[in-house]
């Protein structure tokens, strides 16, 4: 395997509804479809919290204030889409504001197209998720929730 040439910093939200289910998004990037936690890439000049807040506003139409760090990548993870990238993912537990609903339309689609959003039980996450750190976080969530 070639040595990665750059880091790709990703920030993700673990959102839980009143029924205890977690939100995941069904997306397409090129010809590949996948499920993942809401969030995406950090832009230059952003901190992780401000980047995640921006992503949630763009993808879900919500404004959040309460975020608690859950997990950061603790091993080497190559990108599934760009072999020259090393992925570093940071996951936050995010409290869904009581007075806000999640939008059904992505107001600012990036390079990935959001096809759907679904709420699932923590025990069901591993049937949807496929990326290594998402799977690691799903096990962590299953133990905690």
C-alpha cells in the first residue's frame, strides 16, 4: 500500500431521538452507496466543533449548541475513496434541540448526495454501517446505551 499523502479530518454527530434511536444518513458518493452518521469533512480554518455545527446546519437544517466528545480515531484508517488520504474521524454526542426538526432536504449538498435519513436502534447500526470507525463507534454506543 502506498503511504498516505494527507490527512482527511472528518467530524460526525451521534443524534438520539426521544425514542432512543440514532440518526444515520444514506448517501451516495460517485457510484458507491453507504450509511454513515451525519457530518463530514472539516474545512481549513475550522475547529472540530464549529465544523460539525456547520455540517449539521447544511445537512439537517438544525442549529445545535450542546456537543460532547465521544471518540476520535485511534488507529490508521485509509480512505475508502482516495488512496492518498488517511482518515481521522471525530465523533460527538449531540443533543437534538427540543424545538427543531430535522430537514428532509440537504440545503447544501457537497460531494456526497444524501439519499435518505433513518432512525435506528444502537443494536441495528452494524447492519447499516460499513466504514471501520463507524463500526467501532457503533459497538461503543451499543455498550453505552
